[in-house]
């Protein structure tokens, strides 16, 4: 119905909103988020994981709706997407790469597939596209984007950690020089 309107581009943001929330309803995603938080002792929080997965799936559904409207081949999205994901795996910490590749499979679970594939097919029929070439591939896109978003989260964490280590090294001499003038009893009281 929405894709049949004169302004059929509206299916892109609506699809993104559906994608954002549908991954929150995926039972395996909730389990994965809790397990990652538990295994990393809170370094990777369940909320951060959930947000990254939701953003990734929203982007993938938006791209899938753009494909439905334009008829662009899925290879134009999948090949660069997986190249980015593989390239990031060489730079981010290994834990983020492992979690990212696990989350790609989890995000494209039964809830996501059940809702997004008919959405893409219905939109494709409404705009008069080819279902086989334009509507299918949404699940492959949903499996790809969490790889990128989780690894970007790892890259951001790595940059923040390096920045804080540099700041600590910069402040360490000043802290030591301020402690040099104190006698032993004053240092013990600190």
C-alpha cells in the first residue's frame, strides 16, 4: 500500500524504522547481547550491542528498500559491504570481530526473516519490480550490516582506549613530581 503511493520513497524510512525495532524483538539477539556483556565483564554493554545491531539492520532494510525502488543489483551492496567488514577485521580487536560475525547470523533470525522478506516482496510488487532480482537479498543485507556496525564500535573503543593511555602517560610525570615533595607518612595517608 505504501509503495503504491505517488511518493513511494516513503518505504525507505518506514522500512528503516521497522528494521530498527524488529531486531530488538529477535530472541537470539537478546541472548547474544547478554552473553557478550557477561563474557566481556561489561566492556561491551548489552545496550551498545543492541544499538549497533538495530542501526545495522535499519541501514540494511533502508538499502533493501532502495534496491526495490531502483532495481540496483544486490552485488553493488554486498561486495563492498563484505569487503569493508573483512578490512575492519584486520584493524579492530579480535573480540569485536568474533562478536560481529556471530551477530550477523543472529540478526537475520526467524523474526527478522519472517517480517522483512514479505515487506520487501510486497513493496516490490507495489512498485512493479521483479521480485526475484529486487526483493530477495534483504536477509543477506541484514546479515552483512551488523558485521560493519559492531566492528566500527570496536574501532571506536580502540581509539578511545589509545587516547586515554596517551593521556595517562602524559599526566604520569606531573603526578610523580607532585608526590616527590611529600614525606613517607603523607604518601601513606593518601
